C-alpha cells in the first residue's frame, strides 16, 4: 500500500538547493496531522509552545527551544498552552549535507546517522553551551533564508554542517539496534492504518477494519495504536474529522447537519458534542468567529 496521503509530497527548495524554511503559525487550536517525508527537519520554537509526536515519543517545545526530526520519521504537532504559537521549520534533503564525491563526512557521520547506527541528540534547550550554539546556528539559518543575501546558500549549508559537528561529540554508537529496529518496525506498521483513516474518514470505519490492516486482534490493535499515536483509534478519528469539519464550516452555505455527514459523523448531535469537547466551542460558534 502506498502512503501518499501521509507522505508529504511538496518539493522543498529546488534541485540546486533542496531546502526551505517555513514559518508556521498555530492559532485557534489548529494542529498538524501525522505525516512523514524523506527530508530532515529542524523545528525552532519562536513563540509560545507546542507538543510534537515523533515516532512513539512526545516532546513539548517552549519558546527558544528546538528539535531534530530524522528522515522518514512519522510526526505530528498538537497545541500546547494558549495560542498563539509560532515556529520555524527548516526542511532539507539529506543530500545537501553530502559532498560531490563519497567522502569521510558521508561515510563516518551522515550515513551511519541516516541508517540509525549513530544516535544524535535531537532536543535542544538553552541549558548548555553546545546547545546554545546549535540554537544560534538555527536562528542564523532562518535569518539567512529570509533575507537571502548573496551567498546565503553557502552560509546555510555551512551552518547545517556546523550543527552536526556540534552534535557529534554527544552522539552514541547504537548499542541497542534490536530495540531501535523494533521501534522503527512499529512505526512502519502503523503508517498504513493512518493512511487508511486519512483516506476514508468520511466513511464508517470500524475498529475491526483498522485492525485487519496490520493484522491484529481488536484489543491488541487498540493498545498498539495508542502506544504510538497517544490517542485511541476513535479519539484520533474524531480529532481528524473535526479538523476536516473546520475547513467545511468556513463555507456559510453548508448547513451544520450537512457538515457532520460530510466529514463522517453519522449523528449531528455527536458531531456537535465532539467538536465542542475538542475545540471548546460549538460548530456554530466557530463559524461565527471565522466569519467575523
């Protein structure tokens, strides 16, 4: 099964310089669904806070902190605290770190990390001098990309290599490959389930339908799903449907009852109850706020 729904399809940068920096704004309790991409990603929290789910782990970032998301890793972002919250995402192709020929940098550092034989620090808080240097380099990448002075590409690439050089003294050779392999395997197994939910959220979805994708017993599947996504299958499906409903509610011509059925809720009353529980307002209140 192809995972095109979850695998992000956008092109970051271009073939000559495969890197982009995005300013992401979290308002009105918005969130980012699970997805993955081949590119490496740095997140720098500019204002407020947010909760990131990366693989089966959860990390909360505060203003001035950052994290590293490896290539191919399933991840999502949820609100944390009161809005607004802003962060910058630096997304780039791993080949940007490579030289024109296979060299020591590639063989000793980049390739082992990409293959998970080398474990690098992935959370950066201003609690040590080396972490502060990493944060300074990340903010400089954001500034260089925003201003784009002549030669900014060289400065950005140099900063990326400098960041990895800062991380290497604190890296570890993976001595727990079975655990890492198991963890990676669990993430790969859940991707088709999430893909199915994203593609069929408008339809009636039963737990047995989802469990059969892996396959597992319903009870085992529910525990497995929650251990990775941090929500039960029903909670995640409702969360996904409510997020889709917010987009539909932006059209004032569509009745609330029709919005419910459009995003997969069989009962309008259950839709309203679920929407209010997740967004602290009714669908009607959200529509009024959006149209102001």
